[in-house]
């Protein structure tokens, strides 16, 4: 389990719970138990659950489904799920960058070849200018 | 077959979320149309609370809850606007994944600082039979 992700999730939930009820998660020690359902022990309703999910999405730059937290309910499972989603998202970004870099390389090669051709074979206009000189 | 869905939303909680400037939450839960339309309502927290209560009631009536099959962002709610706050009007309507939802009955109540939504849907006929117009604020 990635401790940084775990801490970030707990911090987000802590902020939301603190704002709503005034209590911190430290007081709810059961929440931090790895084997207990995280969302159930937070005692949040759908409104807060959706807020926590959207904050996690924003924090990690990933997309989560509404029922992801039902299937992956313990803190450990949620952390693993986020870790997997981050890995998938980063792979997509890398593949996107790869495709872009290939395009850029092709464009650079094309411009280089044009320049090379231009230097070797001057056009009719440049020949006229040279003749005038 | 008739299905019933009920939900209650605290207006102040919705106000806190809106005031917090949580765009990720708004974009996840509400459609672009609903967010655009909110600009016409002076009582934004009530507006969003009503729409959220409706969506929650609707998925409860379907026996689903919010899942990947019934995301709140897939339900598009069109509430009518009246001059003095929010009203339930005859042209209140909604779409779920592009399909029109028609109600046998839909009522919103303001109880203290809460919005309560009672929704009865007809799963087969889907025919609009709005029968009451009620001021909630």
C-alpha cells in the first residue's frame, strides 16, 4: 500500500468530515483500521461520498466511478485502486507523448530535408540574383 | 409498475460545497445544462439541493443508487423558474441517458433548512401527469 496516497485520502476525508461535523478522523480511530470499510465508518451519505470522490479525482488527476468505493471499500483497497488508476493514467499520458514526439520528429526531419534541398539546389530567383551581382 | 423514491438534502451543506468552489463536484454531479441554468436562480443552494434530491430519489426509485450505470451526471433535470424563488411547475422534466423520464407524481417540500423530494415514477408508461404546483420558498 502506497502510504503517500493513503495519507492524502485520509487528509481529504478528514477535511470534509471536519467541515461537516467538526470531528476529526483521529477521533474516529476505527476509520483508519485497514480491515474496516472506510466509507461506511466515515458515516457519510451520498452527498459527502461524491464530494470526497471528486476531491480525490482532482487531487490525483484520475477518473473514479460512483460505485468504485463500494467494491473497494477498505482504506487499503481504495489506496490500491487509486494507485492502479494513476498507473493507467500515466501510461496513457506516456503513450500520448510518444505519439506526439514521433510526429514532431517527422516534422523536424521534413524541415531539415527541405533546408538541405534548398541549400544544394538554389531556385531560379536566387540564380538570377547571383547573375545580376 | 410504480416505484417510489424519497430523499432529503440539507440546504446549508449544499451551500458550503458551492461556496467552497468545488468545480469537480459540480461537474460530476450536475449536467452542463443544470449548471448553466443555475445562473438564473438567485437561491443557488436551494436549486442545487432540489436537483440533487431529485436525482437521489430517482435512482432510489429505480432501486439502483448512484452507480456507474446511474451516474448523477447522466440525469438531466429541468426545473421551472418563478419570480419569487423556486417553484415546482408543470414543465418540470428530466432525462436519463438521453431518454425522457415522465412522472406520475413529484413533490418538493422545504422543511426547515432541508429540501425533501418525494418521487413516484411509472416505469412502463412514462407519461407526464403533474398535478400540483407548490411554492417551496
